[in-house]
């Protein structure tokens, strides 16, 4: 019986020695051990403890392990969460790796994982393009851009930026399509988005047309709700303000016309804008062109 206990004690002792040799005594080694065994809670516990150690905190390896562990936590538990804290912790960890890894020991792997995480941010940004989650879409797209430019500095994101901004503007503009009035804050956001698109692509037909419509609708809304019993001085001020707004929209509608975008809608828009500007000659000119197009279509 004594021999059996002795043998058992030796086996346990050897197991403990092997265990200690394999994972080491420091928290970083323990985090690696549990990471390899896919025991993510324990891996997270020990990598977080490693961050308390000033020496380990300045090691690229430590931040690489943290990024990897949190990436696995995101994939395993939080992939449907569009604002996952696991994902953002993983991203910031790998960004730290790239700063500390002067020997480029972890660079290739870190860049690969960052590209994967950036793709999930882009997908979540697209999935969040709705009236309830558009702010999440903006944040995720911003994070996506940052990572792409970090991992592939030569990337040209203009085309993607334009698509995202146009899609976001369309989402924000949906109340108008449903017959509701936009509040001034949203209107300013939409206007800003279209102007940003035109900074990237002055000939973008959709941005030109929709920006012109935005200005036109703003002026038309004021006119439709105008109190004509107000004193003449105030009335003149309101009318001058509306003319100012029509003039803002006119160049964009003319550009849309030059680009032959939504021909009939653009002609109607030009006719209405010039009508609002009291330029009846040009208003009738575009109205006539519109009527000619419709008559050809009806033949």
C-alpha cells in the first residue's frame, strides 16, 4: 500500500514538473498554454494579468498574444455583435504589436489578422446602414478605413468612400421618401455627405442631383409654410432667403443636367428652381423640353 502511494506521488510530482516546464511560471506563458488548449477564459485571465507587468507590457509578444486571444474570443462568442469590445481590443493590441515589433517577428501574422478584422468591420458597417444603427455604421466604417490604411498604406479608398457616403445619405434621406420632414440636424448631415462625395468626385451624378433636390426642398418647404400676413419687411427677408437657397441648388441641378442624369426629374427640377427664382423664361424652357420628352415617350 505504501509503495502504491509512493508511485502515485511520483506520478503527480512528475506531472506537475512537466506542467510547470511547459507553461512556465509567468502569466504570459500561462496565457499561451491556455490559448493553445482553446481555454479562452483562462487565456484571457492570464494575458490581462501580463499587462500589469511593466516589462511584459512593453513586449511585442505580449501584445500579440493579447490580440490573438481577443480575436478568438470575438470569433467564438461575439461575432454577431456589431460593436464588439473583443474585436476592438484585438485591433488595438495588434496596432501596438506593429509599433513594438522592431524585429518584425509578428508583423506578417498581425497584418493578416488585422485584415480579417477589418473585413468584419466593413461587413458590420454595411449591415448597420439603416435609420436605427447608422451611427454604428459610421464608426465601424471609420475603424475599417483606419486599418486598411495601416495594413495597406497605398490603398485608394475613394471609390468605397463614395459608395458608403451615398448609401448613408440615402438611409438618412428615407423620411423624405416616406413623406416625412427631415429635421435640420439630419439635413445638415446629408448635405455634408453629398458635399464630401463631390469633393472626391465632382462629376458624381447622384450627389449633384440629390444635393440640388435637398436645397430645393428646403426652400419649397419654407414657401409652403410661409405666413403671408407677416409684415412686408419680414416677408421680403424670407423670400430673399429662399432665393439664396434656390441659388445654392441651381449649380448642382445644372451639373446633373449636363451629366444627363435622371433627365426628366432634372428638367422638372430646373424648371421649378428657375420658377422659384422668378426667371420664367428659363423655367418655361426646361418645362418645354420636359414636355417634348414625354410626348416622344407617349408615341
